[in-house]
C-alpha cells in the first residue's frame, strides 16, 4: 500500500509541475526535443528555425541602416529581408500541420498519463483504504468524510489522500517560490547598499 500512497503523491506532483510550467511551454519544449532526433520533421523544423533567425538578423541590420543616407544598402537589405520572410512563412506553413498533430498527440498522452491515470486509480481503488486512523481519534462524521466515497469508515480513501497530496504540493510550491523571492530580494538589497556605500571615484578632492 505504501507504493500506492507514493504513486498518488508523485502523480499530484507531476500534475502540479505541468500546470505550473504550462501546456504551451511544455509542448514547445517537447517539440524542440523531438526534432533533435532523426524525426520526419527534423529537417523542416531546423530550416524553419534557421530562417527565423535569418529574418531577425536582417531586420536588425535593416533598422540600423538609414534609407535616406544609404539607400543602396537599405534597398539590398530590404530585398533580402522580404525574401527571407517569404521563405520562412512558406517553411512554417508546411510544417504547421505536423506540429498541430504533434501537439494533439502530446496533449492526449499527457492527459492519459496524469489526469487519466488519476481517475483510473480513484475508480479502481475506491474501496481500498490508504491507511487506517486510530480508533476514536476523530468524530464519526469526520471518519465518514475521510473515507468518502466508498472506503471503509475509519480509513482514508484514495480521493481524500489525493486531495491532501495536492494541497501539500501546492503549499510547498508556494513556500519555495516565496523563499526564493525573499532570498533574491535580500541579495539585491545587499548589493544596492554596498554600491551606495562605495565612495565615488570622481569625488572632489581637498585643495
């Protein structure tokens, strides 16, 4: 039973991490990793990424050149930029269908391995006590609530255990974020105080 307790806890932890990172960001990361391997879309994805970088580079160079002061160079960069944009849009549109299919597949698999698995475990082990409470430790109506919906009275059901795990994971996550923010804030304040305490090298010297 200990393995089931741990499984439910780890499942709630994974669900929390996915919700924190965000489905879109996770799909983006998995898409990049997928195309690192010899996948059917690897070459097209690489070309799209390369063309996007080329468009950004040319746009930066184009913005740095004045059309009035150096029209010849500006016009040349403009043609290169327009061609790169057209190539990028063509490459991006050709791979869009594959990426949409990839996102749909990843989203489905992720749901089955997280929420789908959670619902299955709650259904399959609905009558199984996760662990037992000491007799007479809490009033009878609380025992009934902790065993909801089908676990034996006096025990903790898998649904209640899952809720408890989710609550602990959320509180722990908030504590980690708050600790990090507090630590970072203190370090920033310490650096600012040190900079303010340092004498200016360009100060007036006594005559």
